[in-house]
């Protein structure tokens, strides 16, 4: 991928997405990654799905899409 292509993708990602930095205890990332793999999801998609499920249980509506 060329520099121009990376810049275009980076610009789109900054415009379309918010970022959240997540810290977990050593060893937990591999556990979460294994669970995501088993579910057939990327690590990010797995975490977002878990957060959305919890938010739904807590009575928050889904927005931003």
C-alpha cells in the first residue's frame, strides 16, 4: 500500500470513527482474542458487540451508526 493510499484511509478513519484505548491485564488480550476468533469476529468487533450488549441491558439506546 502506498503512502497516498494510507493517508486517504487514515483521513477516512479519523472522519468516520472514534477511537477508544482499552487496557487489560497481561494475558487477557490473548484470552479475548481467542474468544473473538471462536466467535468468528475481529477483536474490535467482538469488544464492540460486548459493549453494545451491556449498554442494551443497561437501557441505553444504540446510536452513532
